[in-house]
């Protein structure tokens, strides 16, 4: 298993909002390369515990060797199942939860998963390669209108109909299999722009397919509903989102004044210095909230 190539986003900001103390128990629902987990483990110290969760078996395998001997327990699971993970560890409530959602640079760098535009690997795009439908099957199966709606809804792709028509024509000739093949079809479908855009023309389409095959918005919505039930009074939750659809869900959830005291009026963004060193941080939006006490029983 290779070393992680992922750089954690807004580590100082996340730690500051989580306000951890030695001995705390904290869930990192998106282990990824383990950068945040390591900082959390340092903050809670040997008497505390970090529960690191990821859907990706590769992230868990890497974490198992990186965190051997540290107060870190790992679980390959969906973060929407945090209550079940805690039940298995006989833990009722934790002091903090961090979610840094989306894709890691390790997944992007893995040529067999199809996350990068020039990958010769299958267009898979699943975080857990054993669960659900790979993206190549979706693009070969969906009716063009349905595919266009998906690209528009999850990718905010303005050229969704043109792309879906091109996909339909291409798959008549031969099935779409690789990430590179799909990226080339999308690139040919979208009108050329001058000056050329900062992002690859297939970025939005890849994002849309990835969100769909992993049910990313559904997982986040469910996690936001379920986490308060397992967070101690005064416990903190921090979510780092990478596009507006996710950020909107977090913003709406933290607005519930029965449950949360929102600690971020507007989302926190990465500093210019961080973005200069890690361009991925450019689109990150961090929101934090504190769990309010349950109202007294009537
Ligand atoms: C941005 S990376 C996290 C990086 C990590 N915070 C770090 O410092 O290295 C996102 C990770 O979340 C995982 N992930 C995405 N959705 C998930 C879900 N619903 N449940 C569990 N893990 C998920 C992905 O597999 C990926 O490894």
C-alpha cells in the first residue's frame, strides 16, 4: 500500500472549531489519507479515542498501518452509519464529529478507479468498489434524458443535453468503459471557450456521476440527521464541503436552532496561502456547529 498523497484541507480551522480536550472521543467520518485523524489523535491524547471511518477499503488499509499503536479505531463504513459504528464499539456519545466529504487525492491518483480524466482504468468512481453500480454501467444504461438530468442536477453542467446526446451516439458504436473515453466524449460535446476555463471540461460531468454512484448527498443528509443523536451536549460538528449542493445541506441542517448553535455565520474558506499550496482547497467550505442540550422533557 503506497503512502498517502492527500493534503488535508483547513486543518487548523477544523481543529480550532472542534475544540478538543485530552480524553475526548471523536469521529472522523472521512479518514482519507489520515491527515485530519492524526491531528485529532494528537489533540485527544492517549486517554482519548479517534474513530476513523471511510467507505474506501484502501483508506482503511493504509490507516491500519499508519495508526498502529495510537488511540485510533478504524471502520470501513458509510459515515451515515456512524450510530451503528459506535454501537459496535459500545460507545453511546462522542464529543466531536468531523466530515471532510468528497474525494481524496489518493483516489484520484489510483488509475484503476477512473477518478482522473486521463485514466485508462474503468470509469468506476465508487468510493467502495464493492457496493453499488460503477459509473461506466450508468453511462451505458441511462436514457439520454435521464443522464442529462443527472449531469445538470449533480454537476450543474450547462451543456448536459449536448453531452448526453454525444454519450448516446458514442455508446451505439461501442460501450463506454474508461475514464479517458468518457472525458474525451464530454470534451468533444462542450463548446470551446476562450480563454480556456480553469477546470477540465469534464470536471462537472465526473462530479455528477461520482455523486450519483456514491449517493453522496443522501449520505450527507442522513448523517446530518443522525449525528446529533450521538453527540454529547456541547459537542462540536465540523463539515468541510466541496460544492454548493453539499454546502447547502450543511447550512440548512445547522440552521435548526432546536439542535445546533451554528458557529459559522458564513462558511469558512481556505486562506490564499493554503490555496497556493493546495489548489483543491479553493472550493472548500467549512461550517461548524455546537450541539445544544436536549429540551427538558415536558
Ligand atoms: C476529502 S477525503 C478526506 C481526507 C481526510 N480528511 C484527510 O485528512 O486525509 C474524503 C474521504 O471520504 C471518503 N468518503 C466519502 N463519502 C463517504 C461516506 N459517505 N462515508 C464514508 N467515507 C466517505 C472518501 O472515500 C475519501 O477517502
